[in-house]
């Protein structure tokens, strides 16, 4: 599984791009600068899907986060910024 956010900034939702998805859910989490998990979700994805939208992030404060995507034994993380 290769997954990442389509953009390095977001406002209220994230578009996650997935390549080589396995037939199991993808776990996504956002950690703040202190390493605390601010929100997390699990998305079921079919092998044909290439993107999914993580909605409902409008209550998060503005700032820098680490996006973590994992599926099975694979994990990807990237720095992402919630902006105005």
C-alpha cells in the first residue's frame, strides 16, 4: 500500500491517494506536534479505488500535524498543515 495526502495543506477534509491497496481497511491518524493522536479513522477501500476523502476535520485547531496511514504491516507518514 502506498498512500499519501494529495496536498500538503488542508482546511476541513483530506484527500488521501492510495496505490496498491490490499483488501483490508486503511487506518489513518493525525498527530499534533506533541505526538498526541488528535483524530483517527479506518476506511475500507476496494482495490480499484485510488482516493478517499477524510471529512469532519473542521474542529481541529490550525497547525502542523503528522498524517499516518497504515494497512497491514505497511505505514506511511507525512507532515501536513491545517490552514485558514
